[in-house]
């Protein structure tokens, strides 16, 4: 029996050592895998944060470009205005009417035909003041300059 014990004991020790080495290596691999997963999660979080910040900056750049394009477009839209006084003579009546004409321009291209407004002037009423109060596009643009032929340019 002693001989069988001396023969089988090294075999049991070898199997036990093998199992012990297997479980130790298994736990080391699990620790390494956990560290790798932690590093991957951190890298994924960093990438998602960078992606969201990049999307926000891209969205901001698009909005800025769109706003600048609209500002440039609106800077090129102008309104031309001209007015004159029309006298209507009927038998014993002499009526004066202010005729105001306006049209919209994009750079030098007219976007609309002349829009004409007519208002009857009272005695002694200021023509320029009445013309300013009658304009259609006063909310769209403001008076900028007057051209060489007496027409007011609105910008």
C-alpha cells in the first residue's frame, strides 16, 4: 500500500498543482479583462463626449453661417422710394394729392413693380412728413440716403 501511495501521491499533487495554476491564471485573466473593459468604457465615454461637443460646434457653425448668409442677403435688399404732388383741378376745386411710389431691389435687380399710394393733402400739410408716414416698407427697412435724381433710397 505504501508503494501505491508513493506512486499516486505525486500524481495527485500534479493534478492539484495543475488545478491551482488553472484557477490562478483564470482569475488573473478575469482581472486583466476587467481592466481592459474599464479602459474601453473610459475610451468610449471620452469618444461620446467628443462626438457630442463636435456635433454642438458643428450645429453652432451651421447656425452662424446661416445667420451670416441671411444678414448678407438682407444687407443687399433695398427699397427705392419716389414721390410727387399731383394737382387735380375740377371746376372750382383745386385738390392736391401726394403720390408715393416704392419698389424693392436686390442689389440692382428690381424684385417688384412700382407700388403706388395716393393720399389727399390738406392745405399747408408737409409733403415729406406725409410721404414718410405713407411708406409701405418702413418696418422692413429704414431710410438710408437720397439718390442724385431726388429719389429716396431705403436700406
